[in-house]
């Protein structure tokens, strides 16, 4: 052990932990200074020299030469008689400098130092990973599935760092197996029991925004701005965009020629239906665009309560509500208004407001129909039992009973 080269001894940490050499050498110096303090009580009079080019270590200890019998601290001072054993030219007041070898610390101390070094390197590596990903929150990362569990999936990035993709952050149609490539956005980074916990997400609005930035150069360059994104992951999303250049059509640029740009995003999101709309400060127009593809007849706004009563032709009601109510729900989130849909009755079409049946139908059942935009008898009768059961939270028997009551009105 007389010629110990630190590069050979600790190369494994540099290779696998991606820690730069100056940082590693600084850690090494701290470890050896700790060894010196344990053996000599202080390291103030010691110089630790680490050669960053070849990894060699030198430790030099300086003690003041004192007259015989006047040394008060052998760790800081040496008597003249003892000093002459090593250098006969030394005089009282001179500095006696000696080199300390690693062997002088003993095997046990060296093994303990190595263990401390391993611990410090691992701790430093965890801090580096935490800092790296803390600065990358909101960015897209690509990794490889390493293990799939019931509630989460373990993904490794290109450096072997562990990323967690919880089931709650996965699109419902996502199905992963070991070795699959996964694209997601860095969602949250925490330090848990001194270990970095990196959560990635495929359901966050930021993921969709980053995908648009990758596919649409005008967004990346700042010519088009994404004002807001709302999502029902795997089902539907609405993206409000705005251009500060009148020559650029923001919706057309995002969709691309024959949908070329948006198709890649839709595939990545497991066929999520994406509506791209032009942002506007005109609230009525904004709500009208947000409820696309439905065509609206008129809108009554209450800006104080942030509510909007939207009137549509009977054949447009289901389009406005959308499958599972996703369209109207997302339109409300996008515009910030609570939207109520009303069927505009034809003046030649005799119909009855569903509220007129409150003496025969419980109010909570009537509210359930109104919630999905069915506020008249004929609007309810226009749908089948199966469709009504699917859209509402009502039992089949309840729906049949309601249809029977409403049908009797028109017999």
C-alpha cells in the first residue's frame, strides 16, 4: 500500500456516478482530513494535496521546533532533540515538516475512510440528481420501463436514474411492459428520506403543452402562445392558442396540413380528442368556440356569478355536452364560466318544460336530466333508455318510469 493511486482506487465512483473529478477530489480531501483529526486531534497544521491529474495523494504535517522540555502540545510542536533525529540542521523556532503516509493510519482507519467515502459519494450523487431534476420540472423526459407494479411504473432515464410514473399520472389507455420507451413530463421532485423521488406524468396539461412545442415550431419560437390547456386524459383536451402575428393562423399552424402536426400528439396521447381554438377576450365568442363542435344559437352571461346560459337547437345539445359530459366540462374549465345548456324549442313544436312534472317526478331526478341539457319532455323522449342510463346516474327502472310519465303527456 506504499503507492496508493486514488484514481485506481475510486475510479468506480467517477465512472458510474457521473461526478466530476474536482468534486470527487474535494470529497477525498475532506475524508482524509477527518482521518487526520481522529489521529492527531487537529488538521490545522496539515496540508492535504490531491493531484487532480493522476489522483495521487500527499499529506504534509508541520510542527514548530521547541527547546527540549518546553513542548506543550506534541501534535503542534516537536522538541529539538527529537527533531535532530530527522534533520540535524533544524534549530529552535524552525518548522519541522514531515510526510504522513496512509499506512501510518492503520488498516482499520483506511477501511473506515473508504466506507465514509462511499457514503459521501452516494449522498453527493443523490443531491446532484435532485438538483438536476428540480430544475427540469415541466420538461419532457424519455426513459425505459424497468418494472411495472400495480400502482406505479419504474422508468430509468438514459443515465440510469429512477423515475416514478404513478398510475394516477398515466393515461387510462396506457399499457407498459419492461423495455418500453416512455415519454412524460417531470411533474414533481421531492427528497424523501435523503433519496430523490422524481414523479413524471402523462396526464398533466404541461405534457400536452410540451408536445405542441415539439411539433409546432411557431409555438417553440414564441410566435404562437398557448393561453390555456384543459384535459380529461385519454378522452378530450381543449387548447386555447393566440398569435401576435396577424399573418399566422394559430389553429391552422397547430393542426398542420391535413392534421399532420396534431396527429403525432394524438397518437402519443392514445387517441385523445384535441380541440384547438382561437383565444379571444370576447367571453361570448370564447364560450362559443370552447363548446365546438356544437353550434350555439344564443348565450346569456352573468359575469358576477361567472355563469353562462347557452341555448342550442335540439340536435346540437348532445354535441355541446359531449360523450360522458367531457365537452361541456372542459369548456367550463377553459373559459372559467359555469355553463348550463338549454334546448331551444321550435315555436311550432309543442313541448313541456320538465319542471312541469315536479309533482310526479322527484326534483333530484329532474336535476339529473337538466344537468345533461335535457330540460324539456321531448328532449328526454328523444333518447333511448340505454342512452339516458349511460349519460345520467339513474337506474334503468327509474328512467323507464320517467319516460312513461312524459309519454303520457303527448298521448
